[in-house]
């Protein structure tokens, strides 16, 4: 008995590992296109359902998709209505795994494992991704075969059969036993909460059916329970998210619970003389004499498709119910740009990092701009900015720390070569943005010390200062625009301004030395002016560094730009 149980659990481990490999492989091949799929989410609820189904079919887990959706909401990429459509679609997409494992393709298992393993040795990422997918496909069916074979042996043990008969949901006198039905649903909920995957739970149920341990009625009850249990993952993910994300997680649970109640309500409707509930009649008719694993897979698909079709019209109502249960209140919704739940989708996580970098650069420039304005544009508005300069500098430092930590976590994920190449460039740009903020404090202190001495600069120096400041403003504006809307034309303009800035700094320094030699300016002010020109040049170089890396940071190649 012990040996049989260990073999069953070993088969389960191989099955889950194969499913994970399939997911990883498909993500490696299609993960870059996730963002393009995301662009369809805002169209309408039907397109959102389709998108949710497609993404779930790729990642092989509705839990993974709903956690991803929680991340999207928390990052401000989706609203509640859009999210509900995707979650509805995820319930359909998750049935793909059950449909796959219901096939009897033993002859393909070993060739798939061999071919998949060979392809994983290739250096090309797309080929390696397909290899991982095929290897996972083979291992998934291999583990399924082990489970099914050993469970057939266990079905001959009276103790095992008695345990499964405790929650036998087969109709008695044309009516399904309510106690057994509720018990089986609860077991499905508990099993899925433990495994954290409704797809894996569906595979286990199919294996139990293939092994002769359960009938179709009990299998369907377990599947219904797994659909409720899978919502726990989203609930856990929403604990640290904003209230809109919590509403989406609640909607996921309500949708699946309502769906189970709707389907269960048909279990006591038995048209005809067969004594079989109408839901199971539909399953049997669509399966066209298929074996039990196929009937279980079809029941799973029918349940999710039917509940989605019935409830899709009520998405706005469901959203309002969730908003009543979890009200937003008067507080402004906070969106987290560096959303941890997006780390498993590197393409989106990198884009979120770029958004955070853009904000960081804007804040750093605001500081430097205010510090330079002390010289001749220090109005009340500018003084208000200067009063919070230390606070702003601390926030910029926190941005740097947050982005660095986020990218460090992202590096532990499976990344493509292009994604791997973007990370050091983003880190360098983050450091440059932080240094720009540091220069703001240096420039402010220089200006304040200069004016404490009641010192002044010559008219020529004033004119050069204004030219330098105007050019730096132009360079900063162009660089920030480059990060937000990259193009080769804009990159060329930015580098042209950067070159002009270098020439102006060199000319200003030379002209000042000449004025000093001719006695046209005071010697005690010369050091201040030269240091000021040096600060212009340093800040300009940091913007130039950011511009040089902008194309890779935003994920653009020269051919794409």
C-alpha cells in the first residue's frame, strides 16, 4: 500500500512539474506578446473574456491569470469592469489543461520527452522555449499515466473504495444526495486551496476517474469545488493591493460561487425517463460516447462556458455589488507602479520600471530646475519648491532603492536575452537620475552662499548663464520626452542639444578666464562661476547618459523606432 501511494504521489509530482514546464516554455515563447494581448482588454467585456481565456491557456493556470489581473489593477493598468471580463475568460481558459489530459496519447509521451529535452540544449531562446513546452507536455502525460495506472490498482482495495463512496454523488431515485454533493464540493475547494491550481486539481480528478475510484457525478462535484478553491489565490494576492484590486478578487469568488449554485440547481432537473440530471445529459450528449476522462473534461468546460455566458450580461451589476461590499471611501486610490505581481510577466514588469524611471527623472529635474532659478527667477512658486528640496531628494533616493530592488527580483525570473540586457541599462539610468537630484542640493548651496556675500556677476556672465540654463532646460525636456515616446528623430535632436551644451560650457569657461585676465570681473566671484559651469556640464552629462541608453531602456531597437 505504501509503495502504491508513493507512486501515485510521484506521478502527481511529475504531472505538476510537467504542467509548470509547459507554462514556463509557453511564457518564454509567447510572454513578449502579453502586452499586445493586454492592449485588447479595454475594448469591451467580450474581448476581455477572449483575452483572459487566451492568456490562461498560455500560462496554464487561472490562478496565475487572476493574480496577474490583481497586479494590473494595483498598477493602474485596468479598471474593475475590464478586470472582471478577463477573470471570466480565465475560467474558460483553465479548462484547456483538463481537455489535454483527457486525451489517450501514450504513444506520443516518450517522443515528446526526447524531442523536448534535445531542443532545450539549443542556445536560441525561442527554440529552447518550445523545447521546454514539449518536454513539459510529455512529462504531464507521463505523470498522468503513472497516477491513473496506480489508482486503478488502488480501486481494488475495499478501504479505498469505501472512502470514496462516502461522498458518492450518484443520483438515488433520480435525485443527487445533497450531503454527498456538498461534501464533495468542499473536498474540491480544500484540495485546490492546498495545491493552488485548479488545473492540477482537474488533472487529479480525471486520474481518479480513469482509475475507477469515482464516477462522473462525484467528479463534477469535485470540479465545482476546485473552481471555488482557485479564487483563494487571488484573495491572498489582493491583501496588500488597493481596494479596487480587492473588489476584483471578491468578484472572482462571487462569480465562481454563483456559477456553482446555478449549475447545482440543475442537478434535480431530470427530464425524460433516464433519471439523469439535465446537466449530465448535456455532458453525455456532447461527449458522444467518450470515456469517463473525456466526460469529466467536457463537464469542466461546459460548466465554465455556460456560467460565463449566463453571467457576462451582469458584469456591471457584479461590479456594483463588489463596490458596495468593499467601498472605495473618500481616499484617493493609490496605484503601485512597481507592482510585485507583475514580476512573473517580465515584459510588463520592465515597462512598469520605465514608468517609475520617467517619474524619477521628472522629479530630479524639478529639483535642479528650481536650484538654478535661484539666480534670477526665484519667485514665490520657486521658493515653495526649494523649501521641500531635502524631502524631494529623499523621495528620489527611495525611487532609486525601489527600482533597484524591483529589478533585482526580476533578474531571478526567466528572462529573454533582450530583457536581460535592459536591466543594467535601467539601473545605470536610475543612478544618473539620482545623481541629478544630488546636484540640485549642491547648486542650491552654491547659490545661497553666493548671495550671502551680496556678490554679482558681470553682464556677459549673466548672458552666458541664461544661455546655459535655457539649453539645459531644452536637453532635459528632450531627454524626458525620449524616455516616454522614443524615436530616432527625437534621439538625434537630444544628442544635438547635448553637443551644443558641451560647446557652451567650454566657451563659457574660456570666456570667463579671458574676462578674468582683462580684469572685467571680480576674482572672488570667478570660482563660483566656474563651479556653476561645471555643475551645468555634470547635470548635462547625466541627461546624456540617460539618452544614450533610452532605446534599450524602453525596449526599442533601431529598426523598431
